C-alpha cells in the first residue's frame, strides 16, 4: 500500500471494547431512527457530506470513493483536526475507524441494528487516550459527550427530514475540488440519544 494508505491493524470487537473500558475519555451513545438501516448507513458513509447536515463537522475528506479498510479520512470537527484510517466496513451493520489528533489517539465505531418494525438503532462508541485525554480528562469527556450526542441528533434529523438520503445522488462537485483535499495534506497529528 502507499504511505497514505497504511495497512491498519485488524479491528477485533473485543479489543475495541477493552480499549473503550480503559480509555480516560470515552462515550457510548445510542439513538433510535424511524428509518431503515440503509438510510442511516448512506448518511454515515457519505463522509464529505457530513458538514451539510452536521455543523460540528467543518470539513471531511475521504481519500477514496467509498470507505474501505485502510482508506484515510481527514476531518475537522469541533475545532479538532483528526486523521483517521478506516478499519472496518460491514455494510449496513458496522463502520469503524482510527482517530489521531495532536496529543491523542483512539477509535470510533458505529453499529446499526435493524428492528422488526423497519427502524434502526444506531450506536456510536468512541474512545481516546494519550497525553491530552489524560491531562484534560474532565473537559474532553464533557466535550465528547456533548459533541457526539449532537452528532446522533443531527443524524436523526437528517435522515428523517431528507427522504432521499439513502438514494443514489449525482456526484458532489466539492468532492473533486483539489483545494478541499489539499487542506489536509499535512500531518493530522499537528428519538433521544442515550
């Protein structure tokens, strides 16, 4: 693979769960969506469209046409510049990527569970460790809880207000904007939610 696409370590759900339990900063939240899993999945995998429906995400650039293990994702959310590598793509069920920012690293996992009535339960789990999360534990924990609760609420609002969110769309002209992608060519290390 190229330097932009290193081979990430396989993501074992047990390892993720153990890291989630040990991390100084972590969150596990869930929201029920009155839509089929495909609609929620579509909103999550269209990474470069996140800023259109979630104001906390300033920019997101996926370095491929679709998420796949090893693909790089660069994004800025809530003032933090984050570099990720996709670890797991289990279509319509689980999406996971690593997280790296200045002073910390972690992982984020999205799990979609369909219900018999056609709705979807979306679980978001995320953990951070490193110098910044250890030193600023309380502040970062509160910030993460608020930010990820808002993300799930925005996801719910987006998929319920936008009936075509799961349908194929024409290409996004911003996606091919080279300046948008170049913003991240530097190192990135520099219902109700419950």
